């Protein structure tokens, strides 16, 4: 039985980024992975401009200005945002200017309009300004041709805004990784169907597909697979059209667990099976049709934990991501959490806005209620007791 770290190392060593990229409009690129460094087509800001509404001035003209000693300037122009003044501000002159307006030639500062009194074309300035005060300089945020998105970065809403502001309309992104998702079990029914005796509704496919979509890959849901070797072989063969396969259930040692047998039947090989974590011990990694297959346990909590800890990093690598690390947050235990077992336990917890951490409910691997309530996982070593008040690291789940 492998440790979590050994299993993850094997997984990441066995997968590679999918081939193929495509040009994608920035408006549709959020969630996609960039395949090469993207350079700014324009500086940001693209020109010197005003940081506020007021008057563009020569700072030397109003040195010493104050409420009791106003300096009068002659206003020679009004410069709305999006327009330029072709003239030059000379001694004793100013120009009405607005936030984002290009700074007129000759001016080296902007006086806030609150610090002025206007008399038709004459403006009394009631406060001095320093040279270049209230000015946003060309390229002070981003220089032209600077790298604004690195290869392997996932495009966020913030990244998309930066790309657009720098004049980038389309970017090269990795094609979507296609993930076939299977659930095995003769007891499973689709939600909405009528349950017979001993039957339950299947939920793992929607769980895993939602998690997959959330990290930027394309899930493909397949029909429920009956507990039969021939049916499992056929289902895996059909799913092999995708880039990778995720199965839910059927990887343990029961008489009706056929996933590993089906892999061998198809000429594949199981790289490893069983990981020393709770929940999620019966996790399998295999290759079939020269593609990775991830065999998740059938219990929903086990499926989520193994997906988040093991499959998610592998899929991110396949998608071309440069970073596979989970998002973490530090909090303070509001109650005792213990692990009397001999495997490290990833306890479902909630971490609130003040940083208090609590178990989200009962921890049995079939308990979906506490899974739905959780927003994080707490790694508790074997035979450990975490006392209230302990500072802990929480692996955040999608919220």
C-alpha cells in the first residue's frame, strides 16, 4: 500500500500534457490554460493621464497657493476622456481635465476640482501640488511587450481583464482534456427513476463531472455500468475515445468488483492499487489503450477525496497547468478532532469567515450530508489528536 505522496509521484510521472492547442477569444478563455507566454500589445496605461477630475496645471505656477492665497489661472481647454488637446499649457494657463484624460503637453500635475473655484474661464487654485501629482504614467502598471500571462497559467476573470486592457483579443490555449466518467453498480439508478428494492440513486458521476469541469477539463458522462465483466469491458472500451477514464466503484476485492479484471482483459496494466489514506484506500491507477485510468472507490466521500488529492493534479498536468498545488487556508480548531486509526484521515471540515474549523458532521465515507456541508479537508495523521485552539492547515474544496 502506497503513501499518498508515493501514489501522487507515480501518477504525475505517468501522465503528460495532451497535444493540441487552439486560438481562443479572451471573452471565452476563462478556465483555459495558456500554451505560451502572452505579451502586452499596449502599455497600461497607454499614455500619461489624469487620476481624477480637476485641472491640468504647471506645478511651478501654483507653488504656495492656499485658501488665503489663491492663484488664478486661465483655462484654455476642456479635455474629456478619449480626446487629446493639441496645444500646450503655458505659464498662467490650465486645462479642465477628467479621470483618464490624456495629460496635455506642458502640464506636469493635476489639481483636484475640490481645490478650485471657477469663474467662467478663470480658475482660482486653492492648494499647491507637487510635480507629477495625481498623474498616472504611461506603462506604470504594465510595460508594452511585457509578459502578462505565463505558459501553463489558467486564465481567470482577472487575467482576462488584464489581457483585454493590454489589447489582447485572442490567446493560444490547450485543448480541453476529455474525461470519460463511469459509475459501476447493479444497485444504481439514475435520479428520477423509480427505485426497486435494494437500489440507490447514483451521484458520483455528477460529483466527479462537476469537480472536473471546475478545474478546466471536459467531463463526458457514460451510462451506469452493471456488475458484470463483459459489461465493464465494453464500457471501458467505449470510454477509451476520451483522453482519460475515471471509474467510480468496482475497484475493491468483492465478487462484483470487475474494473481491474476488465483492465487486464483489455490488455491494460494496473500501476498500483490501494493508498494509505482514509477515506479512499481502494484507489487504482492503470493504463488501458495507452491512456490513464483512475479507479475511484464507490463511496461518495472516498470518491471526492481521492479525486481531489490524486486525480485532480494529474488532470491539471494533462491540461497543461504549471501549478498542481491545492488551495489551502489556515484556521483554528474550534473543537477536538482525533484519528484513532492507522491511516491518515482526511476529515471533512468547515472553515468559517473568522477562521474557526470544525468537523462538518459524521465522517463515515457514505455520509453525503457532511460532505455537502464541508468546504475543506483536514489531514489528520494516524493515531493523532488535535486539540481545540490548534492552528491547522485546511485543503479548501470548491465553494
